[in-house]
């Protein structure tokens, strides 16, 4: 049972336009959500996060929106740049006991920004 | 500050063999987690270590094991390798592993089982 879903395996956007990446989750115990970006042959790098008590967090060109009632979050990139082309992973954090928090990842969305 | 270092970067093993992968976390980070990434799959959680103790384990068979040393460096071991174990194995470190603490990932070890 996949608890974090990214239903779009890929997305193509023109340079300068907005990129919107979506993520749905099923576990209401998730209390923090994170987005990671991954280039080929590199490990994922942290991009932006949001607490479950907020509905928006912004960092430069990146904004994450959280809709708890719909169990849905989205990452907006404005304006999109060719260097944003990468695989984006949505991740959700939950307490696993013994002081441990576990990240559950979606399968990723490959973003291609076309010059 | 040096990032998370994983060795080796690439590995080819034969079915039935065992393999050990190494991860050196960022200095000062005490939590180390391991993930498996296979084509078409997201990152799947293997286990987390904190202060030399396994705090959490994912849904993987007992062939997958790990340990953490007093300097926070971690190793994971896979015994009796199967073809399906071919994957990118990623290690991530964080200061204490709290909910809001983003994990810093290494470049991964690409394991191919033939």
C-alpha cells in the first residue's frame, strides 16, 4: 500500500512558466512533508518542507502548498528554469517510536524544463 | 563541511554472494538511514541507526542488515544476493533524525547483481 503517491511520472514545462508537481498521501499521522530534487548520478537534495500545521511555505522560486483535508500537497516552481530539470520526490515524515522519524517517499516526478 | 560519503560508488556482485556498503555521515550527525531505490520505485526505507542502535527498520527481509560505529559511520550488509537486489542504495544523515530535520543524502552505491 503506497502511502505517498506522485501520480505523474513526468512533466514538461516551458522555461519561464510555472511548474506544478503534485503529491497525495493517505496516512493522517504524517506531520511533516518534504520535497527533494535528484539529478542523475547524485543523491537527492533537500528542497523545501512544510509542517502539517501550515498550509503554505515559500522559499524563493519554490512554494509548497498543503491541503490537509484533501491529503494533498503541491510544489510550485516559478519561473521554471532549465536547471530545474530533475526528478522531484515528495516525502512525508512520521514518528516510528524510540525517537525515530521515518521518511516515506513517493516514486518521483521527472520534470523537464524546455528552453 | 564534507557531505555524506558512500563507498564504493559502483559494485557488481554475483547472485548468492554477500556485499557490504559503507556510509560516512556529515560530521556531527548521529542519525544514519539507508534507502533502496529501484527503477520505477521511490526510495524505500531500509533502516535507521542512531548512536550505534537500530531505531527503526523497514519491510525488508533479514538478508539486509546494518550497523553503526561509535564515530557514526554506518555499514549495511546484504547476504545471499538476489537479482532483485540490484538497486541504488542511498545513505542519509541528519543531526538527530527529528521530523522536521531534512536528511542529507550521499551519492549512493549502485549495486548490480548478475
